[in-house]
């Protein structure tokens, strides 16, 4: 049975318990992606997804990786045109830890200058890899031809120029305006208890704002 709860700030919690499972998958799905970017923000949604894992106010990037891997779990994310998705897979007893990490990286990211510089280089390598991979490049060319001059016609990763131009203030502004509770869904399936997930989320994800804010622009890198 699928169960739904809407938290006090508007974030929705959707779960499906699977009694035969010993593991759980959790995800936070944000209704914003490359399609939401303005031309000068090209690649920003994907950049934010990368930077979320590069340290928070309470955890370093290494601690994030070590904590989830120490319990045999995994955490990852993906950016599409329509959504940005963060997810974790763990044994059932480690569901609270996984949820805590997801809440931490989305609400308290540090976005340090050093990590931003390093991650830009990682993304530039991703862009170069696409250019050398016909199977990937053909889809970008098809999107560009189908949606010229539109967000849907631009590569999700951005371009070398647009990625280099993005600064910390751009990422903070995008996070503040786009990552709002009513635009987010916390889903969980497997060995999960709906009431427990909802209670944990009410405590851990209370700082997501209810209202969409205005985005500012700054080119400081």
C-alpha cells in the first residue's frame, strides 16, 4: 500500500512498505532541473547537484562518503530537464542515517570556494567526455535541433564557458529559490515505516521554505 503525508511546510512524503525486504531506498525529488534555468544560469542545476555532496555545515565531503559507506549504503544524485533527484540505499536499520544525510546535504551545504573550483574541473571533464561519446552527443544535438533557443535545447551539463562563469552566490540563490518544500517529494520504498519516515522528515527537513523566493544574479567566481 502506498501512503502519503504532507508535512507542515508542504513537503510531501510518499512511501511503500515491502515486508519481504531487508533494505530501503529513499529519495528526495525536487521539481527543478535544467529546464528551469535562465540562459545565464546554464548548467547551474547540475552544478548544485554536484556541490551538495561536497560538504555541509556539519560534515565534510569525506565524512558524507564514509558515514554512508560504513553501513554498506550508497548515496547519489541525478539532474534531468524536469527534476533533480537525490537518493540513498541502505539496510532497514540505517534508514534514519540515510535520511539525515539527505536532509543535511540539501539544507546545509557549505559550497566552499575550494570545492567549487575542483568540482568545476570535474564537470568540464564530463562535458568533454560527452563530446567524445557519440551515443551521448547525438541526444544533445537532437534536443538542440528540436528546441532551438530554449532551455530544453541546451545540454544539462552546461558548456565550458557557462560552467566557469558560475559562482557560489549563483548556487546559493538557486538553492534558496528552487528548493522549496511544496516542490519536493520525499519517497521511500522497501523496509520502511511510513509514520517513522514522516516523523523523521518533520524534524530533519523543517527548514525548507514554503514559498518560492526570487533569484538574484552574481558573477563572482
